[in-house]
């Protein structure tokens, strides 16, 4: 078997919503690497939001962060794309007009406006997220009163929009790719589709995989993608083999070539065995 490039989502795939990685998952990742395969984080998180303890447990071969806007291979940055100044100003004005609070993601710190940080923290508490998960997401946050001046924004997340995903897509235009928010469940009475993540200029985990494979010089036929939520859908469809976790949303399961067991039921290990990786 050729060396496979295995792109793995973090939240709900590698790490559960209690901020723990199953020991069977660590075992599977290390065994796959011993067999010559490459394991690559593929997350909507920015690089600085990836759990440090996760990077210590497994020596990943690469990182795809901010849904493909940032790529790293063997510890070195190989690609980055950022939002244009004009589009950043446009979307911030849109958020202000509709009282939507948001995060701006970069390869360094997370940015938000001063009045939005407590709102986002409360939102995550309402979702039932444990403190360690909240800290990993918003721990490295810088507040700014001049968000439009930033030139390093790779992606953003927004909360409590008055518009659903499809409506906000049509309002924002083709430059912005909108998917459902991937961390945990929505608070009671607040539909999942009214919170989301936004990529820029056609960027997605799928385009990130394409760019990654072009740069490392390996064929797309050697790609495997594993995920559970809305921002994983495109890479599940794009990779040569798409794997949905047993805890995945229904649309991800439908798109996948293989549905494994849940994250806490040895889902990664079972998938790797099924695929002959270990």
C-alpha cells in the first residue's frame, strides 16, 4: 500500500467534547505512522488554538488549520491565505449592522472586539462546553477596537445571527464560504444554523487538502479524510476516501465512503483497521 495522507478533524473526531482523546485513537495514529502513513490535523481552529497536549501526544506530520487557510508540513509553514482588506471591512460592517458577535482567526492570536468577548464566553458556556474546551478556543484572545485594520485574518466564527446559514450565504456573496459551527450543540432555543464559521475566497478543508498534496507532491488518490461536522463535509466528499465518525451529522455520514463507530467507541482505530492502515 502506498503511503496514505490521512486528514483528521479535531473536535468530535480526534478529541471529544470533554476535551479528551481516546487512548485507542493515539494508538491508531502511531501505528499508522509506523506503517509509513502520514497523519495530518485538519481543523477549523487556528494553529494557536490546537490543544498543546494533543501535539505532545502525537507527532503529527502536518497541520491544516483555519479550514485550509494555513498549512504546515514537517513543522514548517508551506501556505497561508488571508481575507482581503476590502472584504474584511465589508463583513465587519455587516456584523455591526445586525448585532452579530464574532471572532477573527489568524495563525497567531484570536481577535475580537472588547464587547464581544464576554458574549462569546457566555455562548460557549450555554452550549455546555467544559472550561478546558472554552479556554482552548478563546484563551489566546486579543481585543481590538480596530478589527478592520488587521491584515492577517484567515477565517472567522460568528454567533447569534438573525439569519440562517443559507440566508447569510446569499446576503454575503460568493467570496464567503459559510458552514455550521462545529463545537458542541446549540443552546436550547437557538438553532444550530444561526451560528457559523466563514472561510474566504473559496477556501475549505477540501481546497486545503488539494493545495497540501500539490506542495508535497503526492497524488490525491492517496488521501483519506475523517470528520464529523459541517466544516468537514467538503473534505469528506473531496478526498479519495471519506470517513464519517459514528457521531457525525447525517449529511456527513451520507457523503462518506465509510461510517465508523463514535469517537468514544474506538472510531478512529476501527476505521484504520477497516481501511488496512494498521
